[in-house]
């Protein structure tokens, strides 16, 4: 079994703690089987918990771990028995981190963590069906290697992919044409058999990629290596930008640019997904006015946010 990185060990430990703590001394063999580790690896991970707690690191603020007779117990510190008062930012960060732990292999569906997150989401007025955009770290090298090798060898891959625009996660079989970087992100361009059409996938939204034995014929002409290719049917929006918002034309694919009085710009963009346009308009604030297209997008998004804060 390959040695896990520090990040992978931490993910496993974060999923393991609530699962063990919610049970009255599960068997060590059962824990190892569920989380895919050996007994020595489990003991090494649990030894880290003895150092976890809060200042002044007295017994009442340290997590307690006990291994005896082939069973293991994890008891939270007394500090965690007291209710916390979180700011909205802290609550949202905790909710996003908790959902990430639930997605880890071995996470306890329907367990105490999921129930606690549901209560937190309800208290914050967050709809479980809404998406939270998270800035992800660098893409794992083994994932990139799998995709590159498949593209070079003409082999199909099966990917577990999260589509932010639809807030949907699904497994797809893809013919990977090319793997490339653009605007600070990695992408794979290819034919998606799930929709029977060409698609572009952000690699940091691919959870897993498995090279298949089946092969595909490479394209006769190289694919266009662009991070975004608008469709002719996508709605267009025209924005009047203030002088301090001229950076939009450098960071976003615009189809038309006109200078206006006062140093501003009038730009036309394709808006494939409403969520993308909402984030841009909320970021721009009063420096952008919709003069063509759906003018109610920014106001509706702002009202949803204000309802949460007022709640």
C-alpha cells in the first residue's frame, strides 16, 4: 500500500474521529477495515490526537484516546461540551470543511457529523442544495499523470467530476484529447460520453480518474486549448464598467469592448451559468451596470445574501 501524504492522513483522521467517538469502543480491526489502514498506521494517527487541544493544554482541554483489548475509544475534551458562538464567516467555513470531510472515503453518512452540519446549515439559513465555491489547492500530481498518460496513449478515462454550475457530481467516461493549464488552473479537453458532446473539465474538480482499457481515436485536428468556449445559444450580457473595473477585459473572455466617457468601458460577455455572472456582478458592485441582458441578476443575488445576514 503506498504511503499517504500528510494531507491524506489528515483527511482520514478527520473522518475517523467522529466515527469512532460516536461508538462505544469499536474494534480496532473494524476501524482499520473501514478506513483502509493497518493497525500500526491507526495507532500512529491516534497518537497525534494526544497532542490536540487548547491552551493551557490541561486534561480538560485535550482529546482523550484509549486503546485496550483490541478496541479503541475517542472522547472529546470537556471544552467541546460547551456550545460555541460562531460568526457567520466561521460558521460557513466550518460547514464547507465538514462537507469536505463527509466526502472522504469512510465518512459516516447519516452519522453525527452529517446531522450536526444539517443543524448548522439550518441555523445559518443555508439551503443544502446551494453550492459553496471553495478555492482549491494544487492538483495532485498522480491525477495529472493519469490524465496526461491517457491523453497521450489514446485511452479513455472514467472521472468522478463535480460541476459547479449545476451543483452536480457524476461519473463520466471521457476521451481525453489534451491536458493544459490556463489562467492558473488545469483543464482536460475531451469527448464526454455522458452527454455525447465535447466538454472542458477543470482538473481540480475531478475527485478521481481511472484509465480504462478501452481506447479512442485521436482527433484529426488538435483541439482548441481555451479555458472557456461560449456556445452560440448562451445568453449575452452587456456591462457598463467604471474606470476601476477595466481589469474585467483582462481576466474574462469578452466579445466586444467599447470605450465610454469618463474612462470606463462597455463590454459584452457570454454568461453560460447564472452563478458565474452573479459572482462577477457582486464582486464589481457599483462599478458595473447591466445595460443589456438580464438586469435583475445582481439585485436578486444581493437580496439572497442580505436575507442570510438579517436572519
